[in-house]
C-alpha cells in the first residue's frame, strides 16, 4: 500500500545522513549541509516492536509533513542528477524521545549551513528561529504564515507571507487596478485584525489613499445587509471580505452571488481562500480574487514532470505541500551551494527560480529604529476565479 511504502522510505532515510554524492560547487573545502525539519510522527506510526500502525486507516494529520518531505526528497533527487555535493540531515519535529531543542543543537553542532522547516505552531517557530539566530544560520520557515511575534532576527525567512504582507499587497493591488471603483470593506463584528491593517495603510500609503467604506456585519447577516451598502448603478463594486473566518467568507460569497443580478461586484478574499471550493453552485457567476504567495501553474513543464513522477511513484497527485517542499529545498540548496557561509547576505537572490518569483526582502516593523526583524517573501499572486475557473493570475 502507498502509505506503508512511504513510511518504509522514511525509515531508510530519517535520522541518517542523506548525501548527494557528486561535485559541483565546492564551498570552502567542506560539503555544505542542510537540516530539514518536518512533523513526520515516526514514533506514532510505529509501535515498540516496529510494527506499522496505520496499514488500513492512514490519519490525515500525517499528510502535511510527509508530503513536504516527499517534495524535498524529489528536490534532492534533482540535485543528485545535477552532480552536486551536498549533505542533508532530516529531523522529525514530532519525535517523542528527542526534544526539538536537542535536535537543533545536534544539527548546529554538526555544522549545517541552512535550516529548512515545515512549522506547525508558534512555539515551534520561535524555538527554531532562536536557535538559528544564536548560530547565525539562515532558517527558512517554508509554510507557517506568521512571524510569531519575533523581532530582531536576521536569520528568519518567512516564505508563506504573513497576513500583514497580504493586506499590504491587496491594498496596492486595489490602488493599481481599481482606484476609482467604489470599495466596501465588510468585517465580522469583533474581528479587527484585517481592518486594523487596512486603516493603518489608509494613513501610511505613499500613493493616493483608497476611499474605503467600512461596514460591520452582524451574525447571520442576510442579503439586505449588503444591498443597503451597494449601488445598483455602479459598473462594479469591489467588496473586501475582511476576516479570516471561513464561515464568514462563505456567507459573503453566497449573499453577493444571490444579489449578482442587481449588483455587479468583485469579491476580494483572504489568502486562506486558496483552499476554498469556489466552484460551489451557490457562488455561481460571482467573480472572486484572492492573494497567494504560491501559485502552481498546471501548464508549467516542471510541474507536469513532477505530477507524472509523483503519480508513477506514489499512485496519487501531489498536493501543494509537495511543491512547497520541492521549491524551498531546491531554491535555497542552490543558494547555499553558490554562496556557502555568505548565504545570509544573499537570501534575496532570484537567480534560482523554481515555480514562483520569490521576493525575499527585509522587514522593518519599527520604522523609527530601522532594526531588521526578519526576511519575508513579499511576492503575491492575485488569482481571479469565476465558477471555479481561473480567469487570470496577476
């Protein structure tokens, strides 16, 4: 079975140094090393006798970390074919016998020059970022869209852009594309996060501020709550769904689709909408746009190759996490091979694009002190969909 086969592969590699054994970029005279951290739950998957627990029912909580690892492993296979010289050590962040801090200490003591992590929570992020800072080693947070309150940490790189970065990107997107359209921001009562970012941008934007009407929606709002805030004579009204709450978002899409014969609207969603089923019949006819830092173009040659190889090997289609593991590992491994110990000063180098145009830029949360707090991928793609079909990607 596929699940048992995958775990057999992991047992052969996790906890053992995985090597890509030929030469290309020699850095100093040592073999560059990477520590790859992911929640693999190996101690949970096998009992004390080594018997596999999930031969019949494979739990969903294992998927994300396992698929990320699968993508990373495919990237290492690509590097092997390119005849590079690299060491990779894989660590299970859900190991019950070895705490995460001990695993980090071990990786750092062995001289790794780069840490790549699939992060599950804020505590895990803070632990890994602190260890990376003390050792002055770049740490790539490949998936967790949060800074965890971390500041003054030049070792941290956030690839999955934070909510703050998305709000900044959405604001600029609206300034470029809909500067004269009526814009209505709908928020859920008691949920101020997104609105606070937007009102702050209203004050600080270098361009002409957007004229946004802010509307608070009560629980169980209906179509009337929207109708009184829309103009039937407008060619198009931009409606921002200003909350990360999934139920709130779904209700907005349903109500605006219901009103679509009388009011022409465009819905601007949040980054979590990348996982929504926007082809649902109750959203029919409604144009929806959302931002994402990761867009996998199905027509891309490399994407097609990975799809085919993955299907041949694992009898299923690769998830987004497979592509993220592949991209993070291949892109930053190549940068490490090129720059070695100087990688920290070249994290924003764009020469090794994989799927996305990563824009890794420094973040200064306090403009008065101008202290570098961390690096973040600020590149966002805006995906326009209608009835589940992609109309365009900007």
